[in-house]
C-alpha cells in the first residue's frame, strides 16, 4: 500500500505514495480534519481543489452522531459527505481519554496541562465512567447516555464508515501521569492492537488498511519497546500517538526516537504523526521521516480569524481580528494564490467581516490556511526529491514563502514575508 520514491541523504525524510482504495496520496502530506464528516466551513470540492488527497474523520464523534448505522446505510462516509478521495478514521481513543484527562490535546502538542471537566463547544459535557481491559465506558456529550467503546467496537464503527485507513484503539495518556501508569497503558494498547487486528482480519473489507499506534509517553525505552511491538504486528502502517512532552524540543526528540526505531524495524511502512500541525513541526516532522500528519490547527485558526503567514517570529500567523488591520489594503499574503488572496480581499475587509461575525470570513481565512499548508507540503516533497531539503528548511525557518521551492532548489534566495 506504500511505495517510497526518494530517501534523503541528509535526514530520515522521504517521499512516496500511499496506494489506497479511493486513490493515491503523495507523501509527505498534511491531512485536514473532517471531524464530524465535514472540513469546517468548506465543501469537499473546496478541499480537493486545494490539492488535498486524504482527510480524517473522527470515529468518536461519528459514533455519537449521526451513528455508524446511518452512515453505512447512506453508502459509507465517502458517499454520505460526497468526498471521492481517501479517508482515514481515528479510533476514538484520543477523544475518549481526553474526557478523563482533560488536557491530553494540549499536552501532546507541548502546551502544558489544561483544566479538565469543561464543556465541549456546544456546552455539553462528557466523562469517562470506567477504564478496563475490555474497553472504556463513558457518558456521551451528545445526549448524556452511557456508551461503551472497545477495540472491536472501534474497528466495527470504522468498518461501517468505510474509511481507507482505520487506526487501532489505544489508550492515550497525558504527560502528567506516572511512568508506571504510562507503561501499563502502553501494554494495554499493545493487547488492544492484537484485538483490533484480529477483528479486522475476520470482519472488515479487504480494501481497508490498518495502522497500529506507538505509545510510551516521553520515556525512550518505552517508545522503543512500543515501536518494536507495532512494527512486529501485521499493521499496514504505523502512527505515533500519546503525549510527546512539555515543549516542542521534547516533542521533536520523542518523534526522533520513534522514527529511528521504525526506520530500523519497518523501513517500508508508512508513518503518521497524530494531531501535530504547526508549521515548524511539519518541517521538523518531515526531516524526521514522518509521511503524513493530521491536525485541526489550520481550520481552527481560520475560524478564529488567524491566518498563516511566513513569519516564524510570530508563530507563522497573523491575527486579522486585531485593530491594526482596520485600514490595511494588503491581502493576507502578497503573491499568495489562495481563493482569498487571489480575489484581492484586503485585510481591512476580512477584519471587518470577522468583527461583524460574518461566516464568509471564516471560510476565506480557512481556505487561505489550508492553501498555505498544501503549498508547504508541495515544497517539502519537491525539496526531498531534489536533494535540497536542508536549504528549503532553512529558508522556511527564515521566513520564505511556501511555493518558492523551485528558486531554493536552484540556489536562488527565497522570497520572504510581506506586510505581516
């Protein structure tokens, strides 16, 4: 299902192609989130037009609503949402355990622990009721009913959704738990891996691939042990999950440990990094040998009026809600060919729409952000193929505009940011 095209001589970076039931996916690739069966504010044809070949649906949320039975009856998730390219579905483990730990998402991304027990965006609350070898009982945030998710149930839901890639059910632990708990959870994840693979082999469509998940927290020996277990399994691909540390440097270190083991033990299987999508993390992840990434960041930022721009000092983003853009005639990014910038919408106009809470602004900034990330991944793939990844990575970290890889490959200076 995966072929490697080019391996970098300067790092673990590589380019390749995932061969999936609903089409090929060029790697390294970023995977936008279609959490509840939609990439928020966009239509599927918008996402395809931006150049994306793979999106991610959320097993946990689709289980609770509209339910896998309805989606299957409607022809599967592809037909239901009118997306004819590839889909990966996560297992639901991350979302289930986030209800219990509260700060899993931020800890995985190195942002420290958040308070637990808060409401979801719709004002409802969910909670873990019990964690056992059989699975997890939890209270639904949709209707308050008690629900149960096990390895077999997760794979059954993903089979009904009809995704091209299903992820195995895992226990996702945050940073603040003890090493002993992390190790016990990792071992349970390994047992759940085997249960998922057995169910899938017996019941799922032959066209659906399965990825195992490496856990182990921030302990080198646990990450190494987990990578060995997953690599020795029959999983078609391997994802890296769980807490990756308190800060970015530690996250990159943990990913490096893991990909080093996977390069040794399973060099020809695809690698996916779960839940990571900051620009600097995408660059570092490609250098470390990651093939695909998923994250809500570009779309979530867009819905808050924050646009991605080549300005590393500002976190590669500009907040268009701020008053300084009230009279700005600039587009989000000079030379950008996204639908927002190419049409000529000014920062002033977008600022006005955002302040007026007009939904058009959320769509336009989301389109820009996904365009920015798509071009970044285009550049990274081209640079690996051309043997120029170090030069491109340095240029991007210095403020180069995505889309300038042709100049970098020829040794010419890359254009920098304008007006951010």
